[in-house]
């Protein structure tokens, strides 16, 4: 029974490798082992030296990325520091250490130095999936002058790959008031039916798919999907867009005299530059009451899809980790 669900779809579109519990980093220039310390709410993967407590660390390495567009690196850097100082009362200082076509390294610190102050270096790189961040931060600010060049070289010489891990989908079936069961599942698809129904005989169905994105916008995806439906059925498709944004679109359609399904709601969400998700509610009833339509429109509006990633370090300093390929 699924009243409120959090769905997790493992991606096999792109090979996915998970980090085992012994996930560590090692850089020859630094000479220490760094242990995996966890992931923040915004997906930042954090490491601390093996002799330090993740809850009370003195140094940290942080790997992260965002699905940004074609933002010039210097513009991003200036905007980032501007927002940081606006929120903090202008306590941060910074300067660019190295700038190339595909990456920028900058240093930041707090001035004046206060208790609990931090000092760090951040490498921002352009990738096909947006901007990625390789950060070194220390609370031992008095030691930074002696180690700054070492860490600048580590950041300069190493990158990491952003690997899609899983798609998380939140759907609140409790708004519908009935029990839904998972009927079928694969690496990129899940289908739900009303309790007691099966895939051969069903009246209503909810499905979730993950598929490659080929650069189209949500509206372009919508137009193509409706055109494909009309080409496949030879019928005019009644359709209406219910909600749209930069990263999603919700629409409904109805086709008469072609068998089932008769009526559907669909939500397409752009997950990143290469992947999208589709959520579809289908009904075989020729006439669906307005209350049911209102309920499913609300379910679709509230439904959320997002993608989680793992980060694989490249260069001479590899992750000392055993990899296990995951399946859904």
C-alpha cells in the first residue's frame, strides 16, 4: 500500500557506482587519508582527515556541483562572493588564485580573524552537467600560509566526475484517498495500480519514467509528445497545459474513440542537462468527474522529482574505494 511514497529509481542509463563504507581520499602532496564524513542537504559530499571528528573537524574537503547554465566563471565568482558578503555583513575577503578557460580557483577568508574563522580554496569548473566545486577549508587559519600552495596545486591537478546515482520522486497518493500498489518496476520505470487491479485489467494507472533528455525545453517536449500521439492514433488530441516553468510542465490530454486510455495527466521534469522524468496518471473511464480531475491536478502539482549524484575523483589521487554496481 502506498499512501505517501518516496520513490527511488536507480539509473542504469548511465553506469552508476556507489561508494562503499570505506570511501576515502588520498593525495600524495598532502600525505594523509581523508575519510568520508557524509552528505549535506544540498548534496555536498564531505571528507575529513582520518584523525578528526566529522562533528568537530578542523579541515574538510567538499565535492559538489550545480546544474547551472553557461555562466562565465568570473561572473559566478563575483556573484557568489557578493551574495556571501551581503548575507554576512561584508566579513569575507577573496582573490582569484588561478583562472583558465575551464576552471577558476579562488581563495577566501574572514577578515578580521575571529574565533571559529575559516580559510579556504575553491575550484569552480565547467562541465557538461553544469558547474562543479572542489573545496578545501580549514579552521587552522594560522597554518594556511604554509599549506596554501600545496592545496592550490591539489585543486589544480585534480578533478572529479559527476555520476548520476538515483532519482527521488515524492508523490502524495493520500490526496486520492485510495490504496495504490507497486505493480511493476525496472531500472528506469515504475507503475502503480489501484489495490486489487493488475496490468491486464486496470481502470486507473500511475507511472514514472526516467529517460534521456536531448536538449529540448519542457514546452518543446510537450508539443512533440502531443504530435506523436496524434500521429500514432490518427485522431485529434484534446490537450491543455496546466502549469509550466523552466524545468517542468504539467498537461492533460483526452483522445476519443481510440480505446484506452481515454484521459491522462502528465508531468515532465528536467532533472539535469541529460536526464528527465515523466509522471503520468491514466484513466480508462470515458467520463472523469471534476473532483477526480482536481485531485490529480493537485497531486501532479505537488509531486517532485530530483536526482542524486556520486562524485568520483580523477587524476593521480584516486578514491581508495571498492565499487559495486547498483541495480534497482
